[in-house]
């Protein structure tokens, strides 16, 4: 017995019971998994044509087996069965990150420096002290302790529950894009060494003091990060567009 009266061909079988394409998609929608499905579909259409040479594929497969301790053919076959995939699908999974990198390079690599100049500020680095807690009273007390110089940042960091003996409040240098917008705004409005007033981000109260901003430069790491950022933004927009155009049978 199937889950519906739709008669389209079976997409899969569960305990020898055919599950139609309509039923499969309905279950995916019930689990709110449609965005992930669309993302995988868009990735297939976008990078699936990019060839990764056979030697590289074999190396990836060998590394996968070694890292998962699949030394025997029996353990390997059992592993594939438990994941409900075959070796061809596993190869497809393993080469996907390399296809994505190749696609990013082919599409945006030639204009990477121009893109960098447009988004340079987001790759600048910041170094700063930071402490946070969900307890407003505690953070208010800490604010006055560091502001008046009664306690050091690192000393306070080590007093938080569960903190290691070598805990530090110093962050970075890290890309400014990794810092929450309200915290970054407080740092930009501050001077080095000055303790900013507590910043609320969600349920946390965050206390910060700027050390320094460091301008970025267009090196290999920034280039890779830029191409990844550009691709991720494009994927988000493309998946949203595809989801908005999705239609389902009644």
C-alpha cells in the first residue's frame, strides 16, 4: 500500500513498497528539506559538468577509505550500504568541493581583483578584546572593572565558568566580516584601548575594546575567501530564485 493514489513511477522502494515521486517530494516538504534539495539540484546543474581527472578521484576515494578505516572490501561495502549510496555516488560527493573551486575560479577568477576593490573593507582585519555573557549584571560589573583598570581582560576571561587557566580575551586579527555588525560598529566608533559600553547581540551582552584595525591586501588567502564569498552569495540568490519558482502537483 502506498501513501497516496498518485500513479507516477516509483522514486524508491521502502520495504518493497513503492514510493512515488509525488510522495517523496511531499515527505521532503513536510521535513522542511526542500531548500537543501534545491541547493543540491542547483549545484548539480552548475558544476556537475566539470571533470575531475581519474587519478584525483582515486586519491580522494583512497583517502576516504583510509580516514574511515575501511581497509577491507567487506567493511567498505557495508559502509556504502549503511549510507544508502554506491561508489559512483560516493565519488560524486567527494569531487563536489573540487568542482566548486574550479567553477569559482573559472567564473570569477579573472575579475577577482576588481571584486576585491569593490569589497576591500570587508576583508580588513581587526584585533580586539572581548568578553561576553548572558548575565547583564555580571557584564555591567565587568565593564567597570576593566574601565577603571581594576582587573585585566585576560584575568577576567579566566574567571568565567569552565574557562581554561590560559584563557584570553584577545581576538584576532580576524576579518571584520566575521564580527557581528553591532560589535563592529562599536569598534569602529572607538579608539584603541578604550572600553566600549556593553553591546547587546541576541541574548548576549558583549564587552569589547579595540586594539587595532589592519588594512587587508590582495593575497592568495584573501582571493580564495573573496571567490568563496562571491559564489556563496550567488548560490543563495539562485536557490532563492528557484524556490520561488517551484510548483507542485495538486
